């Protein structure tokens, strides 16, 4: 069973009503879970950087208020959706733990041992993106977190399909843990290959409403496109197939079908 996670990121535009509508849309496309991010700009960037780069300071308008956690949990329950949140500062782990089904660690923080240890101590399942780690660091991470889900991703927003580097999934598959792919390409062909060729069983896609008005919409999937993809892999028989009887379709000695014994 493929786990499809809709990453709502900051596409809520700091509107709880829009966030609920995003959750409704994720449920309608057949998602398994939705995911959000809990960050505080003051906890992400040094004051000197924020003073020089006002566009970063302006991202406070994308922060998720803490008093959203309970209503978001309730809205997910309404749709039987699992809820994951990415904590982007150390104190966020304790704040989200009562509300989430799993904790997602971003690729940027996959080497932050204090955050990993706090997340592990919560007792919640972890999903960790490995996009900024080399092969040695991924092994170190896998040993540290144990039997948790690891995701391949490329930290470009959006990512050209030609740079998705899905072959990294082959490496993740050797580690003996559940593995998957966090997509920034918006390409159905890339995600299909991650599942069908490489065996990914956890797919995370950034997700926005059809209006494309979310703060991170350039690398986000729209509901209609994601619904088609989810339906393909939710079906009992994703691809129509038929069995070839070689006696009927192989050519006989005269160059015509079927072979002589089937005529």
C-alpha cells in the first residue's frame, strides 16, 4: 500500500479556513496523510541575516500559529487522515507531539542530532528526508534512528525532472527500512517511476488548491493531477494486462501466425 502524503507547507497563507480547505482537498484525492511545518523565522535565521534580507523576515507571514494544532487535528480526524508535522526548531517537537501521528524531519535538519533525539524520544514514528546527505551520512542517520522511514528528495524548488536522481532510491532500498520519495518536480512520470521501478512506498508531494494561490505553489501539485496518480496506485490492478499465448502469436515456418500446432 502506497502512503500518499500531501505536504501543505505554507500554502495555507496563514488562513485556518484555507488550511481546512486544503485538508478537505487532500482527503478528496485519496491521500493517506497531510503534513504541515512548524517554524519560526527568528529560530531559523541569525539576526544579522534577517537584518540584511528583508524577504526572509517577511516569511513570518507563512508561520503556522500554535492555536491551529487542535483544530487541524480535529479536521484530519473528520476525514480519517493521518497528520504529520515538521518541527523546525527544537521546542516544536514537544508542541506538536500531542497532535501528530508522525514527525517529519526536513532534509536540512537530518544531521541535527538534538532534533532527531527529541523526535525519537516523543515515541512518534519518524519520516526523514535525506536529500542533503551523502551516502556515509545516510548510513549514520539510519543507524541512529533505527527502523524509521527514509525519503529521497532533491532540495530544489521546483526540481527539474531531469535532476530528480531517483537512482538514490536504489541505495535507500539496501538499508532494510521503509523508503520513499518526496517530490518537488510535479511530474507524474517521475513519481510513477519512483514507485513502479524503484519500489518507493511513501510518496510526499507539495499540495495546493486549484487556485494556485498558495505561498509555495510553484512546486506544488494541484488536486486534479494528484487524484489521477493516487487512483492509479490505489486500484487493485494499476495497469491492464493480458497473458500472451506464444502458440497464437509466434509465427510459423511460413512466417504467418499462429504456429503450426495452434492452427
